[in-house]
C-alpha cells in the first residue's frame, strides 16, 4: 500500500492528500468518523445491511429496463 501511495501522492492536490487516511486497526477509524456511520465490524454502531429482497426484485425487473432506462415496448 505504501508503494501505491508514494506513486499516487504527487498527482493529488494538498487538500486531497490531507483527506487520505491510512489506519492499521479498524477501531482507529473512530478517531476520524462518528460511530453511527461505521459498520460494527469496524468498531462503529451501524448494523450490517443486507438487502437481498431488493436485489431479487431488481434482477427480476432487469429485462424490462434496458441501459437507457426506458421499458422496451418493441
């Protein structure tokens, strides 16, 4: 990761470089983000969100909506 950062860093503005954070422990993210926006596996209080039912519905409807987003009436 350090090598990738060393290569990428010169192409970023100072503002963007300040926004990039590397932490070795998930719990250290709490120093930068409130607990309510972090999943529990990273030390936060946000529950895991699995939306399998929505994905099933979207997959069923996928054939009705081509890439352009309009139903295929032809």
